[in-house]
């Protein structure tokens, strides 16, 4: 059993009982949710990457087979497995294999270097590392062979077509066990390990799906790089837990994204701010057909860019306000008033509480600018091996101090500028701060 599994993982979430009582959390883990989807549409394409594709049944069998390989390396519930690479069939197989085994998946973007990998492996006590997507990623992870007991390099065809072992081979996994360890970018220090359970991620995923009215009939375009919450919650999980098909883009270019929307008739896409700027430029004068796209999510854009994106794509870009620590906690619905669509980041999801606090930690009157603090069923469970930082980042009522600032006008817009540094950066780039709306 992994060391992390034995810790009181809900110690810093005072509202855990309420989340269960009100139905935001429930028993059952992420693997069980995926398996339920696979049982309904076994022959349907789950993933498409370039010329490769795999059905739900094939993906389930491959993930279970890889879980068996992890078991052969003595990987069990609570053990941390680093995952590094680019979007491919194998990236999703690796994530699901961790869910099946009860291991803690630690997805990392391909930009992380060998030194960062070594430091993170030591920080988390990783028992294995899985690489995929290219020889560069395999080479980086191979350098951990003297530090990490299990080093697996997955290449196309390594685990597809495997037969499924008996269901009794699967260990018991609790919905509140640590399931995923996300990491900050770590540009100025060692990335922080951000702990999430199956319940925190399931809540975020399900409410994104509900708010944007996504169904099993949708085709999701996933362009956010592997290892970030945008690709995990808004990409992989949103598709696989709803029985939809995910089309994965391994390396970002705006033209390739527009091509995939046209070629696969994608109905949903999430573009982060840098993607949005590229797509706006590529979309001007493009002859591509994106008429299939009914849900266009593009958080973090200025008012001017939202108006421009609506003019080009013929549909309003939906914003969301989320962080790795609190993914999926506020977003636009598909039929918000136009002025709110271009000024705000949306409404909190049911069960999520957003407060605007002054320097004394007390709620501010409407219209006054202060710190945005969030608690909800998607809030992370703490920073790995850093109780001091966890305590400093949370209020006594469980709210996470986001580092963003804003004004709470209730039904009116709430301006969110971010930290002082982020405010200055956004003013340089867009000329106005980003906005958030509170219910």
C-alpha cells in the first residue's frame, strides 16, 4: 500500500460530509465510472489520434492489461506513477491503468526536463514512470531507471489487443483515495504536488458536462497539453465518463485544430488563452467548415477577443474560471445574456462557494475589490508532503486563497484580475482585466 493512501486525505475539507449528503460526492471511483461508460458503448470509438483509433472495449482491455504490468512491478493502491508524454492512445491507457490499479496518476507535461522529473519522483516517492508520445519523452524518463523501480516506455501497439484478466484481479479503491497528483508549472521552484481524489475530479467533470450540455453524441477536440487540468478534466474525463469520442491533437497548431474540427465534425472544443489568440488569427479568412461546433469554450479572453471570436465562429465563446487546485468550479451556460458572456467567467457550479474577502479575511460589500476565495466539491485535498503550505493556502472554512482579486456584484459582473503580477501582464496583453460573475 502506498504511503499517501494511509494519510487522512479529507483532513482539510470540513465540508466533506455535506458534499456526500447533498449528492456532490458519492461512492465509486473513476475506473468504475469509465467502465460503466464502456459497457454502454463498447464498440464506439473512444479515442481518435491521427490515423489511429480505439473503441471503448479496446481501451478498457488495454488499460486493464497495462494495470497488470504495473502489478508485475509491485505497483499497488496509493503508489505514485509519473506519466509523461504527449497525447496518444497510450497516454489515456496509462491514466486509466492507474485508475484500475488504484495507483496515484501523476500526469506531467512533456516540457518537464529530466532534472524536474528526478526531483518530482523523489518528492512523491514514485514507484514507476510511464512515457509515451515520442523518443524524446522516452529518453527523459529512461534517466530515472536508477531512481524509480519501474520505468515503462509505451510505444504504439505495445498493449492494444490484450485480453482482459479476471475482474477479481482489481484491488478495492475508495472514492476519497488520492487518485491524481497534478503539478504546477514550477517555473521558479519545484512544482507543487496538488492532490485530488476521484470525488473532486468527478464532481468537476460532471458539472462541466452538465453546464455545457455535453452528451455521448458529442465529439470532443482535446488540444490542451497532456499533464494539465485542461486536458484531464475538460478533455479526457469529460469525454470518457460521458461516453463521447475524444479527438486528440498531439502538438498544437491552430490550423491543425481547425482541420480536425472539420474532418471529424467535432462538436466541442476548449481553447486556453494562448490557443484562443492563435485560433482567432487562423480563423480569419479560413475556408474550414466548423459548423459542427456547438460548444466553444475559450476562457481568459478579453471582451474584445470574445466579440471577435463570436464574429468568426458564429457562436459565443464560453468562459470558465478554474485552477489546478479547484478545477471546474464556475463557467458560463450556453444561453447566458450576451453582456455576461463577454464580461464574466460564468456562474459557480452547484455546491461551490465563492467569496470576495478583504485584508482582514472578512467578506466585502458588493462592488468592492478583494481576494477571491473558493471552496467546493472540486477543491483539492492539499499539497503533497507540505502541510504548512496547505494550511496557509486554506481558510478555516476550507476556502482556497486563489491569488486572484475581484469584485462581487452578485448578479452583476465580478472583475477578476488575478495577482498583481498577472493583472499587469493582462493589461499589457489585452488592455482590460478578465471578469467573473458570482451567482
